[in-house]
C-alpha cells in the first residue's frame, strides 16, 4: 500500500519502471529528439537533449524565434509506457501561460477602441460595481490587484466555488455548445457581481516592505472577469475571439481556449497529450529536502523571488489549508485540487473555457504569437495590434512594480496589459515578458532582443521554472548565444 501511494498518480507498474530507470539506470526507454536548430543555436539543442539524458522529461516541445526567424523547433519523447505518440503537432494544456494569450485578446479589444486600460469595469458592466468594486479598473484586473483572487459574497450559506470543472473519468463527454457555455458564464458573472474584494495581508515581521500591497494572484478569476468584459464589449467570449480572429485566419496555428464545436474537437482530440504529475514519492522527497535545507540553514534554499526561509519561519502548520494559494486552488468545483493535471485530461475539461488556465495548444503556435509580440504587435504576415497599443500593453508602473504578491508569496511585476515581467530576481528569465504555467511551461517574449519562445512539457514539475533545471539549462545557453553574437 505504501508503494502504491508513493507511485500515485502513476500506476505501480510505471512506478517500478521509473524507479528501475531513474535510480538504478536499468531498463530505461530510449528517448527521441526530433526537429531542427540553426547552426548558431546548436547549444540550445544540446541543453534540450540534456534534460532527457538526465531523465528530467517525459515529452516536451521547444520553439524559439529570433529576429523574426524560427531558429529552434524541437520535440522530445521519453515514454516509460512505450505507447505514447508525441510530435510537434501534439497539443497540450499550457495552464497559466494562457494568461498571455488572454492579454493579447484584451489588447486587441483596446486597439479596436472597445475599452481602454484605465477604464472602470463598472462603466461597461454596471452590475460589477457593487460591494466596493465600483472603481476597479481594467488595469487592476490585468495586474492582479483588484482584490478578487477568489469569488466571495461573504455569505456562509452560499457556495462560492467556481462551476467550471468537475471530477469525471468519463472521456466521452459531449463538448458544450456556446449556448450551454453562456448559461455557465451568466452564473459566474452573477458570482463576480456579488463578490467582495479581499486584500490578504502578511505579518509585519515577514517582509516589512511588502505590507499593504494590493497584489494577489488571480489564478482563475482574472480570466473569468476578462471574459465577461469581452462578452459585454465585443459580444463574443475570449475563446471565440481567438478562434475567429486569429486561428481561423492562420491555418497553421492551433490554439483553443475551450472547444465549442464537437466536430472541431473530434479533429484534434487524438493529438491532445496527457499530463503526468510528479509522483507522491517525488513530492514528499522535494518537501523533505526543502525542510532539511531550512533546518540546517543551507545556502541552497531559494531566497528569490520566494524567500523560502521567511515563508517557513512564519508558517503555522495549523493554517496551511487557510493559505490564500491553497484556497485559490480549491476554488474550483473539483475535489482533487492537488491533481489538477490529471483532472484536465478528459473531454469535459477540454471543453471548459477558462481564459486564465485552459489554453490547449502547442509550442509552435505559442512561439508564433510570441514572435509577433517580440516584434511589437506584427510580423511579415499579420498585425495583431498596433505598435501604439503594444507599447501601452507593456508599460510598467515603476512605482508599483515589483510588488509582493500576498497570495503566492512572490515578488512580481505586471504590465498595464497584464503581461508578467521578469526582473533579475527570476535569474534566467530576466528581461522577458510573458508568463509561466503549472508544471514548468512558459510563453515568453523580449522586444529588445526580438526573441519569442515557448516551452511545453507533459511532466508537470512542482518546481517553478526559474529554478527548474530543465529551464535553467535551456535559458542559460540561449542567453550565452545572444550575448556572444
């Protein structure tokens, strides 16, 4: 029973295979790397392959554009079951990297004059302006500073969980139609309207300079609020705008935020890859390793952008499940909040239109959009937004950034258009815009160097990308190439 538990969420047979390979280097499956790199970026390919040599990957994709040219397009497969087909055309959920695509859609609405970043939400959605929310602006939603990390009407007799996902092993669920989705969006809109703002505060002794910050990561709620704004200004959901205004006009792109058409879904469902969480055994090992480093005062314990020592110094064990980040993870209608990757691997989840977390895509499509952003809104083929709007979208209020996020306990910076900005606290991601997703994926662009890139992996690592050895190796080699050019 103990071995079975340590193998979860994988099967015991796969657990045996992984232990024999990772620990004893016995019966390791062969990995396959496909794709191309240009000559000057060969070191990036070596870094990508290193992840497989070190048994850090299951399947992954990496695509990089530099100065409007695709210079890296790699796919890897290291399959313990010897059953999984995976290619550059495979699709998977990018989790919170979806927030980048949602910010692009909102910038398109700004570019079209349907809304502006400084506008109060209540001006276009009067019912929103209740319970202290009347002055919240679009910028505050995009920058995670509206106080709406959770939906909470302050009534203990009502259910504030968000009716997006539910627990199901049924993979024959019919894709929800637009009319069915709109019923759910109306319910969610009412939840948002009845919600009160809540700004979490941390102890004075924790990080004094972080007191009174309004930033609190809107993990799921940001996309839902922005979706209702899109419905009220454009008449379509964010997922529908993405499909009709970008994907349908560019035949080589695959990017979906919730499927609304059964036929569309049937065409691609066999290309959607499954995600694999780290086993319970690895999670326990990582937690114990972190606690050991803390107890002995190790310098290896990460201090930025999350100071693990400060966090553990002030953590009350009895309050773990009251931490804002845990409450946020439990805010969906799902009993298995700790197994989010597995709960996203059925047709019901693929139907869900969650503009913060449920973009289904591949690295080629993400990097194509990242390249457009790296070139300030357009490339040789299409213009997504004007350069003027792009410049507004990446404006960084230096008086308010970086700010301490009281939900996820990180120092972070967000532009007016909702793109994350990584400063030197994030080490290998320094000077990139974009955002990362659960498990280590990222969707990044840098207008100064004209780099746009995307990385997706089916192994959902619990380590964030700026200290994930998979990311560090790749980004260091990329940085060396650019600096030495």
